[in-house]
């Protein structure tokens, strides 16, 4: 065909398909492969054009046949042994290991929606304190009588402020409902983004509820919304970053006088210990309301509720570390990572994997609907403890086993396993597996059965530069 002649659209698109598929073909074969495919396309087009059969049906057949270039390229790629050998060598690299663990952490962040529970834990909160009751009989956390909280607000000298609240959900499809006293938001230390806090019989929306119910319309302040069967005026909208007890959308119903059983949120004056506070509150409840709460009151600060998973993870990591030391006690003497590069690789690898375990387990147990109050907090229960123990054990055992299976010089995974010796001849001979570094840095001897007296059963033998030419692929 003369140079500069314009190709039909179907032929030009076929050329583009061949060019895209050619990126999969090994570079040494790419030129001949593309010329062969382009020649077939040109000859078919010329034959059909000269015979007068070049119509819409034949154009579609040409495009459909050209799509087979991807299958042909994939077959050539799969049969390219040198390329796959190079890929396998890259997979043994320590950077691939670190990248895979980092990708797993990134995947955890994407699946969880940005690690919301972890971010809230690390951001820290105020010194707000929750108070509830744990009776001597029954063994379950319970709320307090409402008149007790009123008596504490009037007579306590250790509290800067205290407010009662109740937690409930009116229907399955509506947000979490919290009934609070007017001074609750003052105690929580929050100011409204829109509107103002009223004293009685009004609704305050958190930012997410405002977005979902009112579509972010500022005129919702002053309008009425139904909670259950009763309509209440909307008094205010809370800031975007404020939440308490739960991250799920919440409606706050302001009631001046709460009756029945309630929980309490309070601010303690500086310098007051929990023991002093408990003694004072117990005495006020006994003298004013005739409730005997000796050793029954429970206290938890907001920071303590958020940081509890961090402490549990620390305990689990300590237990897993002790178990790893017991399991590998005969091999840790030969596992001293003297080189700074090996130590840095091990620490980075283990830290990334432990961060992934910490975040994944926390996001799994402390979901958006979790309530951080008393024993209701799933981040303070045995489920999270077991997740952390199993996760940290798995990470430490994997990190140690992976480190032992790597070259002591370049940190690549060892390859070329060779079985040596006779398994039944342990008295006079040695039986085991030898693994080589693909760069020729050394050989690791791993016995099939280690005798109890041999504390260094796995032996690493370094090879000098004269051996590297037999193994190194890059030379």
C-alpha cells in the first residue's frame, strides 16, 4: 500500500489492538510477532477489498480475529522461561516482601473505609468520664437512678460538671437516639455548628444525621422532626468531627428531667483521684438518696475507653514474644542479626505486619455501631484479646521463619533446595536439605531431624566471590 494512504477504521483499529497486545510479548520476539500479525491483517483486507467482499460483516470478523492477538501474546509470555525466571528472582527480593505487607495494610485501610476506629484512637479525646453501676449481685453493668445524678450535681465538690443521659434506638431504620440533659453538651465540651442548645424538649443532630435526613440544609434548624410518634423542633447541628459513645449517626433529644435509670458523663476537677471521687459520690448517694453504692460504682475516662485496645495489643504482643522465644530457644543464638540492614528489614517487616493486625482486628471488633460504654464496648472484650493474641503470634512466627529462610547477605529468599544424605543414617552421617542463595552468597544447611544436643542445627556457610558466577543470574 502506498505510504500516506489512509487506512479504513477497522484496519487502523486492528493495528492498535496488535500494538496493545504486543506489550505482552517478550522484547526479543516483539518485532517479528507484530510484523506477522500486521501482514496477515493487510493481506486479508486487500483480498476482501479486491474481491468486493469488504463489508460491515467482514470488518467485524477482522476485529474479532485480531483480538486473538492477546491470546497469542499471552502464550508467548507464558513460554518465556527467562522472563519468569527473572520474575521469580524479583519475588525473592526483600523489597517485594515489604511491599506485599504494605499493600495488605493499604487494602485493610481501603476495605474499612480509611481505618476510622484506628484514627479515632490515635487522635485522642477529652478527659470526659463516664459513671455507671456494677452491683455486687448479678454481675452485669447497670445504669444509675436518675435522682442520684441530680444529687451529685448539687452536692459534689470534686466534679466540675455532670449530666445524665440514656441510650436507646426508637426503630431499626433510624439513627441512634440519646436522651440527654441540657448541660450534657457543656460537659462534653462541644459547641454547635448551626443553631444553639436549648433547655428542654428539642432535638440536636450530629453532622452525619443532618446530611442524611436534611441533605445538609441549614434551614432544618427550627423545623420539626419526628422521633417515634412525637415531633420535636431541631435546635442545633453538631460539628463534623464530634461523636460520643458511637460513630453511627445519632440524634440527641434534650430533656430537662430524666426519669428512670441513666448513665452519667462528668468532668472531674484537677487533682482529684478516682478513690477520692468514689468515696465522695458514694457518701452523697447514701446521705441524700439512701442508695448504698459501696464498691459498686465504675468509672472510665473517654481516653481510657479509646486506648484500651492499644493496651490489649501490647499485652498480646508481649505474650506472643515470650512464646516465640520459647519455641525458638535453640535457634535464637544463631539468629543474631548483627548487620544493621538485616535488623532494619526484620523490624520493618514485623512492624508493618503488626500494624496490619492491630488495625484489622480493631476495625473488625469496634465497628461503627459499637458503643463505647461499660461492658458494651467490643474493643474491651475477650474477642479482641483473642484476635490480637492469634494475630501477633502469627506475625512473629512468620517474621522469624521468613528471616531464617533468607540470605544473610542480600536478604533474598533462599532457593534451589537439595536433599542431602540418608534420613536413617544420623549416627555417622548428616541428613537434611541445603538451600542456596541465587546470588552465590552462601548455603544454609537444615537438618531433617535435629538432635537435642545440637543447639545450632541450622548452619549458614558463606561462600567467597569465586562461587557467585555459578549462581548469580545478573552476571
